[in-house]
């Protein structure tokens, strides 16, 4: 999988200067056209579309086409799922909780807290996630990686993530989902493979009465 952070920085580095240039160009062009039109009307002439105006519209269309091509070129590698991920985690979002289910039945549950339980992942390796929602649309957002996917009710969203640097990767729901939306946080912590396996062996699943709580 491509690095979403670098892809985001690459695309934004193209979009931002073009946006400034297009904005300045439009403002100056509109001012010039208004002045030219006022002069033609004052002289009793007709205010018809000129060749310049046609070129202006075509130029803007070309800019839009270029930006679409850049976006799709950057986005396509991010949507590719690895053939052999080292780990598959099932993530379930619900109002207002996150549930991470690991192979062997290990589970981490985060419910409406600014200091959520930590779900560990091996650093430097492809991790596949299967995400779903139990109620409304939720957004799985990891700001440090500029990574976001939406979880829809009745649909499984598959995606890969790679955590190249060990450390904490905080996340939150990025789609408004109810009164406790702002407290719907989670944390992924990238550690060495040895540390991950040790954590997985010691991790405890929550009691059945707490699993999947939505209140």
C-alpha cells in the first residue's frame, strides 16, 4: 500500500498553488471583462462573448481535468488491498464505540472516552482492516497518516494500513453520528512484532455484557 501521508502532501502541494493561481486569475479576468464591457456599452457597442472568454473557459476546464487526473493517480494505490497481509483486524463502529477484533478472539473495546483502550499493531507491516457499522455512517480517521474511510451500515469496508514508525496513532470518528460524536476516539499503537505478539497473548477480551455496547 502507498503511504497516505505522502500521497496527501503530494496532492495538496499541487492543489494549493493552483488554487491560489486560479483564484487570482479569475478575479483579474472578471475585473478586466467588466471594465471592457462597460466601455463597450458606453460606446454603444454590443457585449458579446469574445475569443478570449472561450479560451478562458477552456483553460479552467483543462485545470479541472488535470486535478482530477492527479487525484485518481494518487488515490488508486491507496485503495489497493495487499494479497497477503500479516494481520486482519475486524473493526466495528457503533454509537459511540469502536470494537477491534483480533485473530483468536482477542478484542479491544473503546466506549466514549478521550483516553481509549489501545489496540496494538505490528510496525512496518501491512495490516488489513475489515470495517463495518452497526447503526449509522461513521468515519474511521487517523490524522497522523491523513487516512480516512467511511463505515456504512450493512457493508464491509476493506482497506490496508502500514505503520512505518512505531508509536501512537490516535483516531476518531470523522462523520457526525450523534450527541457523543466528539468522544468517539480510538488509538492504534505500532510496536515491534515481538511486542505485538506478547501483547496479543496477554490481551483480555471484554465481558460479553460490555461487547458492542452502544450507550
